[in-house]
């Protein structure tokens, strides 16, 4: 399975990474996130409870199943003022 993973806003800045392609089997967006969290250090930013995600440019929950070729995006909740 090949996934294109995108990081936006503060996550992009914290990780110093805009996107990457990952190979592996991930049953859901959360399984992918757990894999990324194992990297430790700055990657802990993805452990936030209010993390937002999208699969193929549609907002989704962490339980969203993944398929080969999917694009997954992680971004922080937007707050306004």
C-alpha cells in the first residue's frame, strides 16, 4: 500500500515536512497516525486530541479506512477570533 501524506499549518512547521509517500499497510487513518507517532520527538504533535484529517480531500474521522493510493492530510483545528 502506498499513501501520500500531507501536513498542513502548524504541523508542517513543527515537522519541517510538507508531504511524504509511505509504504505499508494501514487499516485506518488512526493506524497511520499511530505509526507516525512512533517516530517520537516532534511527531508527538500528531497526538493532539483535536487533530483534523482528510482522506482524498474529504474531511474524515480517524476511523476512516484507507486504501492503496489514498491521500491523507493532517491539520490542526482552525480557531478564529
